[in-house]
């Protein structure tokens, strides 16, 4: 583990040194290259930018998100102009159909949610799928930007509070316990949605009861009686 950290640290220093002349735009180039060409230790590198210059936290998050969205245009073009063959070769038929059904029902969330997740999420395959299934280009860019914004904003905040090494440790846990983390995230999201809907349902029920009381004089008098 220490050896891996040392390699990543050295690689990160080399990348940031190469991009140093670009200033704040280096993070845009970094995320563009990751999305369009190669896989980079993106979370650690973006977090390092924010950790070294927290006053530009929001700017770095915006540039990193925009770079990821812009770089994904390369895969969108590939997918739109004949990527179905490539996609079918990279995944089993049942998985292909499952992803297609997901895009047919909720195409925005089907792309935004994977954009929020770090590796080993097969994000480039999802981007190709979005193009193959002819997702509208404006929604494609917005979904990636929104998902990456959430991801980089959370990681940047954690890096400012605890340091970039926490991001490296979290990435290690995610890579080795991918399914378990997804289950926990899904359960947390379901609980959050349930807690949001419960007050709304109670409010709706109370409103219906008030409406019924107004329409029915007997119910109104019973509701306003001293016993109540």
C-alpha cells in the first residue's frame, strides 16, 4: 500500500509539474485528457489542486467538471457514429439490454449517477452507451457536468478538511469493495428519499382531511367540537 502511495504521489507531482504553466486551467486539461484519452488518478490530482489552493475551491470544481464533460465529447462522437459494435463487444448481451432499458426510462440519471462515482465504475462504457442510445447532446453534457460537480465538490471538501491522502484511502476502499459501497450508497439514497416523501405524504393527507371537512358540514362541526 505504501509503495502504491509513493508511486501515485510521484506520478501526481510529475503531472502537476507538466501542467503548472497552465495555472488554474491545468485542472481542466487534466480532466479533459482523462475523459477523452486515458485513465488518470483523477480524484487524487484534482483534490491536490484544491488542497494546495483552497481559496479557488469552487473554480477548480467547475473547471474539473467542465473538462470531464468536454473530454467526453470524443467518446460521444465515437458512440454516435458507430459505437454499438464496440459496446456490444465490451459487455454481455443481457448487460447491454439492461443499460439500454435504464437509458430508455431515466437517461439523465443513468448517466449522472455513474459520473458521480469514482473508479472502478466503468464510466467510459456508460458514456458510449449514452451516445449509442442517442441521448440528446445538451442533456449528455449537463448530466456529466452535474455528476462530476457533485463528485469533485465532495472530494475537494474532504481534501481541504483531512488532506488528499484520505481521498487515496477512500479510492482504495472503493476499488476493493465496489459492490459493498454501491449497496451502502443505494441504501442511503433510498432512506433519504423515503424521509423526504414521508412529510410530504403526511401533509397531503392532512390537506385532504381539511378539504373533506370544508365540503362536509358534519365533519367540520365534529372536527371543531370541544371534545376535539
